[in-house]
């Protein structure tokens, strides 16, 4: 399918994808809730060939689909400076998050990533609520996706939950690992009842799967590439600690060292698909000097 985003509308040429299919089929493909579908039709925000759709049973065939998305207030108090954006298209922008920064803060918090994202949206005319698609732990550095058009956020949420958004991490761990090391860690996680804010391996916990491969050694440390099959809180940190290769400077599960300035976990690339064309994109973060020793 082809599309054109202009002002507060997106017009889609279905190119035959919706022959004998209805507007409701289209809305279901983008995971619109029953309430949202009702409001889109009530407010005449869905048009076929420029004519407002009256009910979801209308057949699309070769008609163009236009969705209007009115301006909405930015629902976060902005920081003084904007976030570092490494990629942007009509639907999302991808932000570099520094270590030590949380994504969601308390109301009025202008030091969290959402506040810097709010400033970016104000500066660049994105008049929509601030909506991250996923999260990173406070001390993890790397990439975070933000939604630009509320209509498509449920689609990205579904992509994330169905493991179609691929997130890759680099972890600096204690101990030298064989260069040929490959492993899938499949250990369920649950809250640690004895330590607030921590998680542990628990047979009664939720499924958690991490794929790990060795990428290099430096002194008494190893660099591991980690790919998430599930996205649990502290997943990589707990999983690597469980195989006796804890992440350096992880205050909860790892070891402290002066050889590196921060916790050794970096969300270095992310892959996703365009919600209209289905084209795959793979976006890399800006260079990180902390990981340079492993390239030598």
C-alpha cells in the first residue's frame, strides 16, 4: 500500500489489499478498540474517496482511505531541551536515552525522557500526546520508540507483544566467555519477595526468553549480544546473573568496577516494520565509547 501524510491526515491507497473488505476489516487490522471505532465513525474521521464513512460495513475495494487525527494536547510538562532523535518517519520517532534517566516520571517531572520528548514534539510541531511504545530500565542506555499518530499506536503495541519489533542489546559482563558461546536462556521471572524492586528466577513466574551470543573479550570482561524473545522487567540483567556472568555496574544483580563508567547494558539497535508498507527498518544507536575496547 502507498500513503501520504499531510497536515493532520493520512491518505492510504490500498492497491487491491482491501478488495471486498470493509472499513471494519481495515480498523481491525490496526487494532482499534470498539470504542475507538465508534468515535472515528461518529466524528467522521474515516473517509473513502473523500466521503465520510457512515458505518463500518462499507466496502473499500479500490477507494482511498483517509484518516484524520485532530491535534491533541501534549500531556507532559516539557524539559528545557529536546531529546536526541536518531530516526523519524511519519509514524514514530526513535530516541537515544542516556544512562541514569527514567522514561516515566511523576507528574511535573521535567528530568525524565518523556519531558525531553515533549520538548521535541513542541519544537517540531507534533501536536499529539507523548507516547513511548516500550521502556528501558533507568541505568540502561539506548533506543526508545515514540508514537507520533495515536491511530497507529495500538498496531505498534501489538507488534511489540507479538515479538515483531526486534530489540538487540550489548551487555558487558564479568568473566571471559568462549568466543563460540551461544545460548538461549529460558527461565521464568517473578518478583523477589525479599528484595523490593528486584526480580528473580521463579518457576511460578512469567515466561522470559533471552538469546545470547559472545561477541568479544577485553581484560577480564566479555561482550555479549542479547536479543529479547520476551520483554520482562530486568530480564537480561537477571538472566545473565543466573549464568554467572552478571552485568558490570549493575547495582541490583551485578558487580561494581571502576573499569567502566556506567552499567554495561546498551539497547544498540531496533528493527520494526512500517505499518502501511510493511517495509522493515533496522535502526542503530549513536556510537557508544564505553564499548570501544571490545573492537580492538
